C-alpha cells in the first residue's frame, strides 16, 4: 500500500508538471482527471477519487484558479469504473477518445466558469479566444494522455505495479 501511495505522488507530480507546461502554452491540461481515470482503471475507485481530489486541489492552488473542477471530477469516477470493466484497454492510443472528452469538458468547464460575469450579464473573454483554448486543450489531452499512459505503464511494469493497458481481452 505504501508503494502505491508513493506511485500516486509520482504521478501527481508528473500530471502537475504537464498541466503547468500546457498552461504556459495556452491550453488547459486535465491532469487531475487523467490521474483519477488512470488510478480508477488500474487500481480502484477509492484511490482514483482520492488522487483526483488531491490533484485537483493542488493544481487549482498552484494555478490560482477561482473555480473548482471537483463536481466534474465526481462525474468522472463512474465513467472510469465503467471503462475499467468495458473499455478497450489493449493499446494506449485507443485512450485518445476518452482523453479528448476529458480535455473538452475540463477546458469548457474552466473557460465558462472563470469568465462568466453576473452583473452586467455576459462573458469576459472573447469567443474566438475561448474556442481556441478549448480546441487546443482537447488536442493536448488527446495526444498527451495516451503518451502518459505509455510512459506510466512502462514504469509500472518495471516496478511490478498494475498497468493500464491490458494486452489480452477478457
């Protein structure tokens, strides 16, 4: 159990660094969602949810966000649990589809949540800029998550930890 907690901390640091690098490029990287999804699928939903909450809170504090993604994270856990039992996990590149969905929902959640103004009613950010951030975030997620899975599975297999990609079906 201690080794899994250390593994959680390593992945937390990797996802936070990836999120900071993407934010520097103008995209929102759904690091907490990926961490939660990865651990729900490889270990269990309790560890995945705990890791996702920790990653969400840490990334929001580090990035000084005024809007939280925790409600959206709660919706991710049942989806990840379903993916654990029914999803195709034979190859990392197949995970680009749920990753794009995570990136789209994460970016839309933050772009809308951080920029909505109640009085006078409206939106602070220009529509073109908002759409660009959402599209770039979705692409970063679709490319970044399969790459992270491949790297993390390589490390996990060397350390005899559960891996995300199952090579056999069933």
